[in-house]
C-alpha cells in the first residue's frame, strides 16, 4: 500500500518554522508518531482559535492513517474545527480534512465513506482560491481518491503533478515528499524503473532532512522495491528496524513487511 498523504493542511504546521514554539513542539511530536501528545499541546488554543483547531484535527487524522485507531477523536476534533471556520479558506481547509478522514476510513476498511470523501474534496475545491496554500494539498488528496478509490490513473497522475508543482511554489517540502513518492509509484507501475528510483530516493531524502521519522520507513521500503540486491535488502532491513522502533507504526507497512519473505527476522 502506498503511504497515505500529508496532513499538513496549514502552513504553520510545516517543519522549519521557528517563530512559534508551539508549532515547533507539535512538529517534533507529530514527526515521531506522538500524535496524542501533539494534539494535547494544541487543545487549549484550539478551543477558540480556528487555525489551532484545524491543526489539531490534522494531527489526529494523521494518527488514524498511520495507526488505524482514534477515529472518534479525529471526528470530534474535526467537528470542532468546522464549527469555528468562518472564511472560505478556513471552510475549504476543514472540508479538505473532512475528505481526507473519509478517504482514510475507506482505505483502511474502518467504513466505506468514499462518496463523502469525494463530496468534501469537491466542496474544498469550490471554496479554496487558486492561490491558497491549501490548494496543493487538496490536489494531492484528489489524486489519492482517483488512484485508490476511482481507479483512474490518468486523473491521479495529473492531480499529483499539480500538487507537486504547487508544493514547490509554496515551499512545502513535506508535501513534496509525498508527491515524489506517488509519482514514483506510478512510474514503477509503467515499468519506468529509473524514474521510479529517482522519485523514491527524493522522497526519502526530503523526509530524512526534515526529520519526519514516521515517514522514513515507508520511503525506505518503497525504494527497496526498485533497487537491486544487496541494497534492496539493506533498505528493507532498515525499514523494519524503524517500524519496530516506533512500536509497529505505520500499521499497514508493518503488515506488509511481515509478509515479505526476504525481510530478516
């Protein structure tokens, strides 16, 4: 299974910001899979602050995608953010999160919410202006819907390419790590191994530079699929080590690696 996509729906959640100690602390916890603690830090401000409420919902939705747990907490946080949203951009951002949560539930088998995911992302597209910093993330998530729920590879690739360009324009390196990965996966499916290897390697490089620890194991495992031995085994072994370090997260990758015969015990 491909990695799910970024929950970095607000520019203030991006790594590298140092002007807000809270954002820095949240990023450090989130990047290590401590989503509950990150959400707790945001909770006091999220009561009245729309941006903080949106960040908190994004953190908890990401937790659902990586652990397949915490769906009720994510729903509650998202409803709170939706209640505070007033502007078109705020409403569009919460709709983007709504669509992603519904997509995650559908993909991981918690519940079939595919129609809700499409509707919410369509609403986000109507609300977000073309220059909105959330637009690249929306494009990416629409690509996920096309790829995994609609089986529309042409539409998925076009959406991923738009997201890739938009992320570069907005300086969203974390999102670019996801777009690189998904474009590489599509290249792999087309038999373009060199292009796939380049994309997977770029995704891994960005995640390592950002310190996005929870995303490094998926990047290692993906690159292993297009590398030759003995490099493929080395990458896969490192992915196993990181998943174990994080207590079996991401759960879908832990299952995938456990089923790989060449993975060392």
